[in-house]
């Protein structure tokens, strides 16, 4: 962290281990929720890293535990044994939602799979003092499918309403060889690239609807709709003089909107 800061990159938030529960075929670091005879403990590591960082001026805030998914009370399994005072925010990924909903693309097609586990976390940890950030998720498929755009917009609606998210980070915002799920970048001669070009995926436009019209510091306000298929979320500016309303038609029938009240 000190080397990054010396180079002018001093993040406000850090996570010391991405997906501590993920078994991978490549080099990895696994943390059990707490130390066992076979595996290091996330709870113990959190204390050690927090104590080390606390000696620095303007130390970054630690967010965690950032597990692979939120199904099967996976997030809570880590939270229940760690010292919550050492965390300045909460982070998780969405690669599974539990109850058999363990396929990323399936969850893109069925975003409501996330509502129950997100709500459970928000009811226990959502507050105005510590943010909840969804720090990584994607469909695990290549770009170009319009339904993924609707799925992403709907997932974000679930997160910013019942999930009480303070931030959402889509994985593969930029990706090489033109295969990015939001934006694919190619340079002639790189991998399979034959030209210098950028490919914009439909999913990019879902993210753009939120990021372009919702500014830092804005807060979610309650909304309601008579249409079950119409998923709504609204954000109000810090001085309460502007509102951005993001609407997602999750159904297959076109909807005509009157001026929102």
C-alpha cells in the first residue's frame, strides 16, 4: 500500500483477499472464516492487517469479506466470526445466490434469485455508517446479447433497493481481444485481434444508465409501480434538487409510461 501511495495511487478502500472461499486451479489463497488446523483464518488475518495499517497516516478502509457468492449464508459465515469493528464496509460477489442458483448466466436471466439473499444481508448490515459494495460479477459469457443488458439492469435494481448497495462494480468493464462483457478492446496483432477496434456490448448500456445519471453521494429513495414487470429505482442528489429514475422492463410486453409522479 505504501508503494502504491508513493506512486500517487492511494485507494480509500481495500480488500486484502479476493474470494477467500474460492478453490481454483491456479495459484490462490484460501481463508477459512476462522483458523483451522489445515487453513489460515480470515478473522485472524483481518486483525493482523488492520493492526499493521493502523500505524499509517490516512490508512485505507478495509472492506470484506468478499466471498465468491452470497448463497448458503456464505457471507454470514465469515461475518459471524470476525471482528466487525475492523471492517469499514462490506463486500461480496454474486457468482451464486444459493438454493441451486449457482450459474452466473442463469442468474442474469433470473435476477430475482438475488433478492432474498441480498435482503438478508442488508437487514443485518445495511446502515448509513458502513457501505455495502458488490465488488465483482459478470455473466461468464461473451458479449453481444441484449437480454444480458436487461439482466444486469435488473440485478442492479435488486441490489440498490432491497440489497441496500452503496456501489456496484461490474467485472470485465474493459477486456482484451474484443471479448469484454461490457467493452472489448482490440489492438492489431494482440491475441486474435486483426484490427484496432472497440466493441461495445449491450451490457455496457445497462451500467451506463446508472453511472451516467447517478452521481457520487446520491441516495436511493423509495419508488413504487403498478406494473410487476417494471423494476424501478430512484436516486436523489445530496442537495435534493435532482432525481434520477432508472426503469427496467423485465417482461416481454412493451410498456407505455406516463410522467412519473
